[in-house]
């Protein structure tokens, strides 16, 4: 359906937009839009198919390729790629020119995502709340010991070796599918955010090709693990992911106590405007999540009706009675 294709394109664009920003994850957007497990399942099927192809198991390769939701994953991937190629420079400039406002918006997006994700836990219990708290605290503390996130990291590795882009792609893509763990932020920690962003804006085919190859390899390995974990312990895994999102709020605080500091400072400047933008972002996430849920429920209802047995007509009942 054309509507579904366009919807997947928009979802992918939203995920790609989030992946560009340090501290925000495309996995968070997938959770909010209600497509996270569907996304991971298709990635896992594709990676399984590639593994079998390497082993020269053609029959198994075809079987797993058929298990991929191509009508879902292709437009989603196109949307992600389109966002990365078109918004990389724009978001980079906004982060430089309006850091407080942008951070406030991202903070509101993640905070709203935490609320939405909690609703996705099938049978919430006190243990899940404790897991969220523990994962959140650990993430909050670990993010406090990170290195500089600005130009300093980029200048230290001005021209990375090509193999470094492969490793960066493999690591960053794993974080990109984890809600609350930003692939861009991991690139910052590795000193690769600036070089990778430059390669995207300059359309360097060699560097981008090596980075994407690393991403494919990393995703193939990680998606298998994540899919299995979601199948066996859905609510526990989701609780940990929510904790990661909550803890990541530390790097999105708009007013750090000093340049590149991880200490939280007091609101300054146009803090009321910044908080207002954060509140708007929070509401938008909750509303969009509700809208996405309604769409998913509507699609499931239509599919159920399409596969339901036909109701007997009056003519059928008359013929049955005659026999």
C-alpha cells in the first residue's frame, strides 16, 4: 500500500534524524513509533541470511531472505539514509549555533520516550522499576566519565585510518538500535564523530563505504543477540533499555557546568524558552506515540478482517437448509 510505504519512509526519516544527534538514538524513535521489535526481527532475519550465504547454504539463505519484511525495511532504510544525507549539516550547525535550545528539545524527546516505553512493558512489576533505576544510575555515572565531546576530540584524530571507520561503524550501529544509547555519542567518545560527519557532508564514497561495511557486520552480529533477548525476556530487556534512555539524559542537559563538562549546571540565559521547547517536544512524543499505536491497531484490525472466514449469505443459508 502506498500509505504504508510513505509511513515507513517518514518513520525511517525520524530514526535517521535522531541517529545524527549525540545523545539521541534511532532505537528510541523506533520504540516510540511502535516498530522496534518488528525492526529488530527483520534485521535479524537479514543478518541470518547473510551468515548462511557465507556458508554457501543457498536454500537457507533464500528462506531467511523471505522472512525479511522488505515492504517495511526498504522504505525505512531509505528514510534513514535520506535523513542522514540531508540533515547532517543542518543539525551540526544548529548544535553549534543553538546548543541550549537543541539540547532542550532532545531532552524533551527522550523524556517523553521513557514514558512511552514504560507503557510497552507487557506485565509491569516492581522488579522492572528497580531495573530501570539501576540501569539509569549506571548509565548516568558512566556518561559522567566520558572525554571531551567537542572539537578537541576531532582534532586529536584529524585523519583516522580507514580501518578506524570500519570499527566505528560496527560499534556505532549497535548503539543506534539500542534506545537510549546514541551511536553518534559513541562516535564522539571514540573521536570519530567529526571525521564521520565530515565524510557524510563531503560525500566521500570510500570512507562512507568502509563505515557502512563495518555497520553491516556489527548489525549482523548484534541483531541476533538483541532479537533472542527480546524473545526470551521481553519485559526485562525493555526495562533495561528504558534505564539506558533515562540515564542518557545526563548528556542532553542544556546547561553543563563548563565547556565539555559532564557536571550539571544551573539553567542560564533564555532558560524559560528552552524549557518550553523541551515541554513541547515531550508532548509531541507522547501524541505521536499514541497516533502510531492507533495506526498499528487499525492495520492489525484490517489484516484480521482480511483473513477472517466469510460470513454466510442468505443464499448460502437457504441452500444449506434445502439440503
